[in-house]
C-alpha cells in the first residue's frame, strides 16, 4: 500500500473530522509528498497538527467544499482526494434540507469538477449505510453523491481521473457516535437515552474504518462502491455493554425516547436501489460494480485479486441480519 501514497500529494476534505483526521494520521506513515486538509474550523485544524506533532508535509487549508474558487486552488497538483466532508447528523439534515443539498450534493459536484480540471488520479468519497434505500434527507443526499461520483467516470470519456465510493455504518467513538454522547449523559445524569431498544446499527472502530478506506483507494479502478463489512448490534444490547464496561457497579438508567426525525429501525449496507453488474467480496469488504448503461457506454470488469463473486441470491446486507455481540464487545 505504501507505493500507492508515497511521494503523492493528497487532499482530505473534512480532514479534521473523526474519519478524516484518522485518514491523515495513517497516510503520514506512507511518506506522501504533501497532505492537504481542507476544513472550515481553524481550532480543529490547530488540534490536528498538535496531535500529529506538526509534520512538515501537512498543509492546513481553511475552506468549504461549497466554495468552487477555494477548491480550484486546493486541488492544484493533487494526485489523490479523499472526500470526507459532509453534513452527517440525520435530525439536523431533516431540519436543514437545503443546507444538506448545498454541502453533500453541490459540494461533491464541486469536488468532481475540480478533480477533472486538474487531472487528479483518484477520488474516493466517504459514504454511509444510510445511502442504501434512504428514507431521510441525509441518506438521500449521500445516495445522490454516490451516483454523481460513479457517473463521473463516464462524464468526460477517457479522462484519467477515477472516482469511487466507500460505504460504511457507525464508527465507534467518532464525534457523531452515540458512545461519547452516552458517556456524557451517564456522567451528568446517571441516565442514557436510547431511541428504540429493537433498533440495530452497524459499528466499527475509527482505525479499521480508515484502513479499509485506504485499501479501497488502492483497489479502485473507478466506478465502484466499496462496502466495508461490519458487525451489528441491538441498541438495548449496546447500551448494556456500554454500562457494564464503562460504568461497572453504577446504577445507570436507560431511558427510551423514541425515534428521531428520519431515523430507521434497521440500516442496510446494500440492497434495493443498488443496481449492480456484479458483487465481489473477501473477508473485509464487498465491491459493488454498478450496472450502468449510458448511451451504450460500458466499462470492462476489472480484476480484484483476492475477491470472489458473491452469491447472487444474497440481495441485501442489513444490520438486522448481522448481529455479532462478540465482535461488538471488542469495539465498545
């Protein structure tokens, strides 16, 4: 993998977020020529460079993916882009749909346009399980982002830029994760809030999520959706595991507060609206090769060493069917 990133100039949008900052930390190990972090919060950028001990090849760019002029400067001479910037909180996206469109859809189009303009070699967008059969604003905007990235591979004929997406679920102890929220609630009120005890969610570590994103970038030929395999758990079981591990012997109550706007009981990593030419898999991930025919344009099926064709009858990958408490115990 080092060969993929060594001496390259890499841009990470949203590079001060939980996934983005871990991507930066792991990329630095491969000795890239330069890593550019584009984000809006100068304080988070300061803390990132402090955490990483002020690496000489790190460049911190204040900016927003909505700003095409800023991206025009940020993507010059860039080899690889990891696009992690997004609005991600379901209830806030429900309440602010137009802002969600501006960032998750139009901002992503700005990334595509700038990448094509400057001949970026690879662009990998970070998506979510909520893009599979979405019924909320956030998931729908992410599905649209995915479709923009996939179709961009056909957009300019033989352009060298290759676009792909990586889709995964909840990341334990990330800023949007329920775990730090529960920790704060338990410390303050001795009560944690659960929306629905029967709700199931995928869960994985920040470290593993970032490693598999980098692996997907290495494997990408353009046009794929890489789906990271993840264990899932019921929220009731997750809450009990959390209390037992982090507040042993303490009386922490569990309060059921009901679903928030736009939330599902179960999530899917693929299924339903995913129209594919083929699905491949290994122990760590799935690769969806979309079935797209635009004016009879087709892309050849590329080789992916170590991957096998997935059983065609396996038409979905749901958190309801992926419960694995033993694996989740190691994550919580």
